[in-house]
């Protein structure tokens, strides 16, 4: 069904294209609303017939899932709005906000189910499994499995945290429905009422799923580091330029799926032909923009390739700092400047985030390392983070 709807309302396109992502998200969310509304009606009927608090709670969980799908639909629509003077990078982060809202709804449902389950454990009520209830619950589990699979597949295709959250939620619903079915079957066969305990297990799983989904959507809102795969691709594309010697200070700003800004420094020979190198950097920017659907800005850093002191001094300073401070330290943008009878070593020092030393202590350590090489050397250091 979903494949037909996608082909009907979202013809083939680039998964990173906001318009294509909007179409896919709209179809998936609308289908989720319809299926969850049907599940709510059937589960509620089954819960009333069986007298099971877990089945009834599962029904309202499906109703909340319909609300979640509605929020996801609104989120996709708002995230697809074009840039405006107040939001020049578009509204893509609203998709993350929608995902966070969906996750919070899941947490609320889990909390309510936890309360109801504890009440059922304290004061158990008789439950039973009728053939109609069994059929409804089995069908519900199948539908939820289908929803999990299509949300997961689409979430991977268009890199959507909302769809991945919906897939995790649907998987939790499928497992919870299976647990409820097992509890009712056990009550019918053995006379032991474990409905409350089954609801307790289901509620804890739902809470875990909701909190995990919330963490996934909060991270990009806070500003998370780019993936190693993305860093590797960007570096590889930039280094493919004939005049680029190195890449550093790479920053990726995420304004929503398919909406990125990439900023980096590319080292080029100080004695190279400036117009030629500038044209090359422009071509690299265009390539990154086309392949990653991003805004790419590259700053050229001239490197004195004709100064034979640079490479050995950089290697010696790196070795001293790694041995004396931390083996993960790296240096870049290294320059040697002679002024007034002294030699200045200018460079950026990249330190890991978990390094115990303060930036001031790192600068002092770099100064000691420079003096250790030659008393005439002075270090002028800028501290970067990995």
C-alpha cells in the first residue's frame, strides 16, 4: 500500500531534496493516522469485551500514536516551508521539534500505562481472552509490524528522525500487543491474572522507546558533530583538488535534514597562482553543494611550502606535545616567522574535548615545548577542539 501511495503522491526524487522528503513524510504520516485510528477503535472494543486494562491502555496508546502521526504531518509541512528573511536557512529544524514532541507523547503514554498497571497489580481484576479479542490483537500486532517496517525504510531513505522515532514506537507497540495477548492467554489457561505485570513491562518499554527517540531529536537541535562518514567524504572531495595540501577547522551546521552549511579551511601553497587556486576552490564548493545539498564555504589558508624549516619544526613540536601532554594532539596551519632576532612558531593546536588541561595550560605547555627546541623560539598558539 505504502509503495503505491509513495509512487502516486511522491514520484522518484533525490532523498535529500526537501520537496521529496516532504511528500514522503506526508504520505507516511497520513497513513499512520488512518491505521492508528482503526487500531484504536478495534482495540478499545476488545478491551471492553475482555475487561483487560492492558488492552484498553494499548488502545489509547494507538490513539496517541494517531496524534503523534498528526504532529509528524504538521512538522513535515512546517519544515518544508521556504526560507524567508527571518529564517534564511529555512525551517527544517521544525522536523526535529516535531520528533521531540512525538517522543514526549510516547513518554506520557508510557507513564500513564505504568500508573494503570501498578493499580492492576495492587488490585487485580478478572480478565479473559475471547476469540474476537485474540483476532483483533493478532491483527493489531501485524499492522504495527508493517508500520515499523515502512517507517524504518522511509526514515533511512530520507534520513528522517521523525520516521525513525515512529518506527521505534511501532515496534514497541507490536511487542506490547504481543505481551498483552500472552497475558490474556495465560489468564484463560491458568487462571493467574498477570495482566498488570504485562502492562508494567509494556509501559517500561514504551518509556524507554520514548526517551531514546527524544535523545535522538534533541542531539541535532543542540548541534551535534557530523558523522565520521560525512567528514571523510568532505575531506576526500576537498583534497581531490590539485592545489589543496590539507583540510582543517571543518564545521557542519545542521538546519534540518537536507539543509546544511559546511565551512572549512583548505591549505594551499603560499607561492601558488592565486586566480587558479581560487577557481579550484570555487569548483570544490559547487561540487560539495550539489552532492550534499548544502551551502559550502571554503577559506584558503596559504602554507609556506618553500620554507624548509616548517615540516621538521611542526613534526618536532607535535612529538613533544604528544609525549608531554596527550598523544591525540595534532597541529595545523603551522608558520615560522623571524622578527627582531627571534623566531615565532605560529600554529593551531587541536586538543580533545576530554583533556584535563585548560586552554591557558596548553598554551603554556606549547611555549615550553618551543623553548625546549631552541631558546630563541616562541610559540603563538590558537587552541582548537577536535
